[in-house]
C-alpha cells in the first residue's frame, strides 16, 4: 500500500521547509512523489522542488481542497502510474484545508500516515483568526510549533496553550454523530521543521474510515471566500537588486507573503526570495533559467503596495 503524508498550515509557516527536511532526513532511500498545491497561478515551490525531485505534480490553478478534488485525484493516479512512488507527500496551499485531501487519498486506497499542521510560533497571533487556520489545526493529527528559534520560552508556552485550546475547540467532528474524527493528536516543537523519526514511522497513521456525505464536511471556505488576494509581478531583466531590497525592507502590513525567483544585474546567480510576516530569506538557485518574478499574497492588496520599479 502506498503511504502518504499531508502537510498543511497557513501561508509561510514552513511547510515546504519541513517537507524537504523530512524527505532528506528519513526518506532518502525511498521513492517519493511530492504534490504541491500553490495558491494562485504560479507554483513557485514546484519550481524549486523540480530541481531536487523528479516527480512533482503541481496543481496551481485553484485549491485542491475544494474545486479541484477531482483534478487532485486524477493527478495522484497519473503520478502512481508514471512513477510508482512508495510515499506521497502532499503540501496543501496556505489557504486550503487538509480534510478533503485526506478523504481523496483514502478514496484512492492510499494510507494516510499523518496530517501534519505546521504552525508559525512567532506569527500565530497575526493569522489565528482566519477561519482557514482553525480548520487546518482542527483537521490535523500532528501539530508542529515551528520557528521556535524566533520566540522566547514564555512566548512558546503561550502559543502552545493557545494551539491546544484551538485543537479542542475546532477539532473536526462528524456532523452526523458529533464524534471527533481523529481520536488523538501529537504536538511537536521544531526549528526548520525538523521532526523526530517517530513521526514518520507510521505511529500516527490514520485508520479511521470516515464516512461523511459532501454536505457533512465542514469547510472554512464558505465563510471566508475572498480573504486573500495574490499578485504576480514579472521583473525586468535589468533590475538592480538594491531596488528590490529597498521594497523588502519595508513591506506593507497587509502583505503576508512574498515568494519568487529574481535575477538581477548585480547578483551572480538567481535567488529565491522568501518573505513571511516580516522574516526574509534568500537562497541561491543557479539552475533557474526562467523569468524573474515575485508573487505577493495578502489581504486587500492595492497596486501601490506591490513593488514599484523604475
Ligand atoms: N527562523 C526560522 N525560519 C524558518 C523556519 N522554518 C521555515 N522558515 C523560513 O520561513 C520561510 C517560509 O518557509 P516555507 O517552507 O517556504 O513556508 P510555506 O509557505 O509554509 O511552505 C522561509 O524563508 C523559511 O526558510 C524556522 O523554524 N525558523
Ligand atoms: Mg510551500
């Protein structure tokens, strides 16, 4: 039986980092397929992963948790046919919820070994009121408080308490019987998504056969449909890095997330830009041949909040 892990969590919390670190650490000798569902039209994570793994199914037009479940299932079947993986990792977009993906995988006879919800220990406060964040915690059985390097012991205790309360409150229930769907959950604390081996040993395998009609699946999306918006900006070839850096040093508050790959005339190699809630990192990507672009995700984005280049 093919096994799978679903990795969920809000925008920029460290899902891709956790997935890559886990695969490198514990699955280097296994045949892995990775499915990435990036919010919006351009799947940047897919581009980065393509340089590392041979099989990436990138479903970028929309969200696998609602409209695209058929497409998701079709994609999974294709990957199995073409690649025959032993383990499938699915990274949901920051704005989708994991439960329908779990149902789809189960439908296809794939064993779900864990639904991992990555939580940004530093920024939980800034996004915890979004309905999606609640459903992501409620619909997972492994909670990971990530980015613990960015918080004090006190802050960490506070966020752990809040997250556990959220889990109790928003734990996914069968609407027909009122029973909790995932009987137990585990909570880990991590830096860069580094988790102990036990997480991947099958101890958290979800064997519950969930039978709920479509109308019975609770969903965050009807509540908050157009909470997020996204803009994609393609940058000119002759752009200077310092112009981009100037913008990144002063990102407007309603821009949560910026990702992209830039080539600038004063940079030796293309660079992956990764910005989430005030934290910014760069990573060289010499093999990148495409155009320079940045994707902005935020709420109520207006033109003047997006980068303006001369
Ligand atoms: N300081 C710190 N940064 C992290 C940690 N985990 C991830 N990041 C950074 O957070 C940013 C977003 O990570 P990514 O994995 O792309 O998030 P995703 O959008 O949830 O897939 C990147 O710049 C990561 O390097 C962590 O534990 N500590
Ligand atoms: Mg990602």
